[in-house]
C-alpha cells in the first residue's frame, strides 16, 4: 500500500525523478510506501517532505489506483504483486524545494502541466492527473478509451 500527492500550483505539477529501468530516469509522483502501522495520510505528507523538501496540507482524497502484475521471483517462482495506491491532492504550506538524498528519487521539480505528455514518466503520473482532472465520485477511473 502506498500514498501519493498531486500538488499543482500556477499551472505546474510537483514531480520527482527516479532512476528507472536500465538507468533511464523517469518522472514519478511524490509519495511512496506506507510503513507498518502508518496512516496513509501521514505517509503522503512524510514522503512528499522526504522527496521534495515541501510540507503539504492534504486537501482531499482523489481516488484509489489498484494494480496487479507478476514479477520474476527467486528460484524461478513468479511473485504475484498487488499494489494499492491512494492518490491525494495537496497544497504546499512550507519548506523549500530540494532533492532527496540517499533515497528512491534523485531530483524534485515543478513541471508545466502541458509538458507532462512529453516527459518519460511512470503510468501513475497519468492516472493521478486523470483523478485530479476528472474527480470521479467513486474515486475510481474508468478505463481510458483507446
């Protein structure tokens, strides 16, 4: 289980960059995994601070994204992975933009919303932006039309 924040300010979205597969950097939503016993509300605030240097106020729950895939496992046994990701909306209340040190991301930056389609990014960025734009009452997105 993980929690992420969509933070949009002045037509820009706050993203973090992570070393991706094969060393190709990819943009990700600020956020990450919950620690045992941690409330997801606290997780998203902690993760945004760790990855970007900003303190945020959580202003809403946008939705839940559920993913499932099979990963190669040890000794040739595949691992069935199910991820549940809570996507919140947030607003910067303090701190200063900085990069994470010794963490899962290497760079934090504001990106213009119109530039996002051209960025190398994980699919959660698109999912989170759809949740932010569409704000489905159920907190669940219908599959995108092809």
